[in-house]
C-alpha cells in the first residue's frame, strides 16, 4: 500500500540526538552432505531396425 499523501511529522528529540544499538546475529544454513556416488550405469537405447528390403529380381 502506498499512501499518495503521507503525513510527515518532524519533532526535535528530547535530550538531543539518541543513538540506538541493535545486536544482530547472522547464521547461514549448511547444505546436507553429498552422498557417495553410486555405480555409473549407461544404457544404449537404439530404435528397432527396419525390415530387410525385398529381394532384387
């Protein structure tokens, strides 16, 4: 939602400028360990061969 006419309020801070401190902790998730590689299986899939041509006369 975007207000086309926002109301801006400006006040002097009581007691001068205030400084706020915020403590932030950042943690990164670790990916799961990679499983050991299994056997490599390569299968060749060939289309069926066409029927032999008719004999020559």
